[in-house]
C-alpha cells in the first residue's frame, strides 16, 4: 500500500510549546555549529603553526636548498585551491606531512654526513698533523719534477 501525501495540521504550528521546542532546537543546532567552527579554526591554526615550525626547521637544517618563506608560499598556494574548511584542513594536513617528512629526511642526511666525517677522521689518525707534511712533500716532488725536465 503506497503512502501518499501526509497532511499537516496547520493549527499545530500555532501552539506555543511547539514553537518553543523548535526555537530551542534551532538554538541548539546553532550552538553546535558554532562549537564545530571554533574547533575547526583551532585545529587549522595549530596545524598552520606546526607547518611554519617545520618550514623553519627545514631552512635551519638545509639552508642552501630550503627557504622557510618559500615553503610557506607553497603551502598557501596549495590552500588557495581549497573550497571549504574541511578541504583546507585536508590540504594543510597533507602539506604538514610533506614538510615533516622533508625535515626527517634532511636530519637523516645530516646524520649520515656527520657519521661519515667521523669515520673518515678515525681512519686518518692525526689527520690535521699529517696534512702539512704531505702538502710539503707534494710541493717538493712537484718542484723536483719540474726542475728535472728543465722547465
């Protein structure tokens, strides 16, 4: 049996207890929407601050290849294509993840470089002391070879 048009009693809309309940419900919905908006804005600001921190760390670790202002400009450009708050949060989360991984990779490369230099220093005992005599010997050998040839 199909359900057809369900009639509405217009007299119910005029009852004060129903209009009060409707007003309370609308006020509750507005309060919920406001709280949600506040939470989204707080999350957005915290995430944006974290992105700034990652950009500054990246510039500090790798100043030759990274610039914090340029990284933030890239983030702002990516955010410009977002339509609503949820999409902006998604884009900002993705950009934060990218910068976090870039910082971790730069730290890893720096650690590998530092360990490599430490290993090289251990391989060459007295490296700073041995450089001058080796340089002196190579200059002397060069002079002997050029004098021998008659140059």
